C-alpha cells in the first residue's frame, strides 16, 4: 500500500500521491495486486469503503493525506488509522503502580473475563488508557480497599470493580491463562450498575475469536 524506496532510492521525502503512482507502476510491471484503495468524493463514500473493510474482517482502514510525507517511527497528522472499536464489561483483578506522571496511583489495570464453569476470572489484557487523573486517584482508593495481596509493583484485589472496555480486536495469546488477549484496550467508564458476576465471559471472547479474520495474528 506504500513505497518507501526503490532501487536504492529513498522515497520518504516524496509526497504520498507520487509514491503511490510509482508503486502502481511497479505492481503492474510485476503482476502484483495492491491493497484496496479509494479516493472518496464524500464522507458517505468513505464510510461505505470502511464498512466493506470491516465486513471483510479487516481491523480497519488507513487514511492518508495525498500530500503527506513518510516520517519514520511516526504517522503524524497525515496518517490516521481508523479501527472498529468493540466493547466488553470486564473485571479488574489487579493493578500496577504507575510511574512518571502516574506515580503514586494504581493506574495499569489487569482486566479479566469470567469463566462460567469455575466462576474464576481469567486475565485477557491490561490497560492504563481512558481514565483521567481524578479517575486514577479514585480508582487507587477503591482498589486499595479491595487489596488481597501485593507482589513487586502489582496489587491484587477482590474482583468487584466492573469496567466497560473498548478494544479493536481479540487475538490468541500465550501470555494470559485464557489464551486470548485484547488489542488496544481502553477503559470507557466504571459500571457501577453491574456486579462482577454479570461481567462478560470467556465464552463471549472465544466466540469473537472464532469469527476473527485471518488478517489477525498472534500476540
């Protein structure tokens, strides 16, 4: 979908529109198929293209400014990754003490889904994203009250706090007991109306994983 160098010539200082023209010429010569692309004439056309990508089980689409340059290590304002966010209600079972700006707060949360057969909560990811400083302070107070143990910089708590979590997709992962992990998770808000027993289950995650696209790999 992009061309950064050709025959030892670096193209990162050439705008995207010109890089793509060179890429299309090269692909035609080599008989290669390019990734789907469109130049929408309206918001509706862009939304339709995005919907087709999601229906085909891609994670989302990449929007690029035609005059944007390629900056190594950063997309900048000229590139925008647009993903299909989903949500789950998960339980916080542990939290890590933060560092830097988050020093003094329990601010990296271990998220778990309920295993129906055993009633246990199995971790499926961690996140520190989505909350404000005031939220971190309040969450630290609540988690300290639920503390059952501590090891290293991690505080383990009774599974009582339910949070709504947005994420891009689910992938297989040997890092967690559930064998699955959320990608790009962020907390939307605390579900004060839900008990831990009402949180989403491992079965819910497994069902989505089963339907997942082959475009998704393993963490």
